[in-house]
C-alpha cells in the first residue's frame, strides 16, 4: 500500500470504495481530505469501521476520528483525497456504538461483491413458505 495521497476525482467511485474497504478490513488508519456540506475542508486521520448505503442511495463512511476520539459519519462524495497508512487502529469504539452504529461489517474481495451484499441487504429475497 502506498502512502501517497489519492485524489478521488482522478479515480472511479469503485476504486475509491475498494481502497477504503481494504483499509477497513485491514484495520489501517486512513487520512482523508473532507469537504463537509457547508463547503469547509478539513484533513482528518480516521479508523473506518463501516461503509453503508443510505435509503437515498448515498454511500457513507462511519469512522472513529483520531483528532476528536469520537465516531463520525462522512459521505463518500465529500472525501476528496485519502491516504491509507500502515499503522493499525488504536482507538476503542464506545460500547454503546458497537451494536447500533455498526451492524455487521463484512469482508469483501471485490467492489462487485460489496454491491451484491448491499443489494441483498436492501432487497432481501422473499422467504419461501414450505407446504405442510
């Protein structure tokens, strides 16, 4: 893994997502350049614990912020650049956040598999009734 900044405008969403998922799965700290909804830019080092899709289809990243020591939510669209580091996670996730904020994080080997898992979660197959 390279420690150089990756500019998200220069790569596909799939490539960005794949890199962030690998950082999450490998428990690697990630520095992001983030622009919030007010247009304010900040640089933060975070520990990604979950990547989710909202009901509106927006991809969000749930991560512990090393500067604040708190769980934060970032929209994928707001992440303008990132660097995945070799250093591992060091922050503890608050107990009350484990079950509610992070359902089950899962390992995926490809962006396509992530999309499959998200679709399966959002559109579960109907349960078949067995004949008696």
